[in-house]
C-alpha cells in the first residue's frame, strides 16, 4: 500500500532532550516536506527536500534540522527541544515539485 | 501574520445550504491548493489551481483562482453532512514552498 509513515505517533519529552521523528515513503517520491500544525495557525512548512541531499528551509526552520540521505526517508531532528515546539507534525511527499502532496498520519509532540 | 488569510474560521450550516470559503493574500502564488482534513488525519488534496482566473469543479465543489493569482475561493453547493471537516488553502511559491491558511472548520448539520 502506498503510504507515508511517521514514527512515533505520540511523544512526550522534556526540554533539551534530543529527539528524531522519522518519516518514510514507499512511493519513490522525490519531494518531501515537514510541517507543523498549531491551532489558529494552520500548517507551517519547516523544511522541504527536492531530492536526495537537497534540502531547503521552509517558513519556520528555527530549532529543527533535517537530512535526506536516502530517497525514502526524511527525518526531522530537534537537537534541543523547547516547549514552543509542542505541536502536531506532518510529513508529506510528492512525486515532484508542484505535484500532489500525500501526508502522513501526524506526530503529536509535547515538550515539557 | 499569516501570508494567506482564510475566512470564515468557523461555519455551521444546515444540510442543503450553499457556502463559500475565501482565501486571500497580497502575494502572488505559482499555484493554489485546497485540502480537507479530518480529525486525527493528515490533509488530503482536493484540487490544485495554477492559472489566474481558473475555475475547477469537483462534483458539488467549485474552486476559483483569482485573476492575479493572489486569492481563491471554494464554493460548496447543497452541502451534505459528509462535507464536515477542516478546509485548508495553501499557496505555493516556485512550487516548492507552501504557505497555508489557518483553515475553515465546517460543520454541516442534518
């Protein structure tokens, strides 16, 4: 089944403890992206990647890192999480730029 | 400040009524997308409009892209309870960077 998977789905952590949220797609898509969704703000793009080893900042990249070493995976890294990064995070992939984005199920992160 | 202003934020209507959701910006976008999101799930793309003035229809849903490619509207005719959900517009810059509106929560009552 074609899908975007994220792990974990739920995570509660403490300030400063490094964490990684994984994202994987099995559709051989070139484009992948990370978003955060907060009440009243819609989705905001964090980082995106147009292909392996090609990443660029979205609208709210501060406090986040990404890597794209393989086409199927696009992990989101929080080196030192803070409470203002508490949010619902979505990963998305698309065949290429401008194509339909397919979203993962989301990861709800709470930073205490 | 949101780059894309979406209105209304909330809409509660009776089944059979018509409604329009607006998405406005002072910026030009290369394309404009509309998504629908159910609770606990990721957004699902409804339509992408690319050309200024473009109108697309998807059954009872009509999408329009403004002539200047700065705004868009979603019109639903004869709403059904199954249309209930969160509707999001998203403008793309260079087809890579996406800016979402804050969303319209639609509730269609039977």
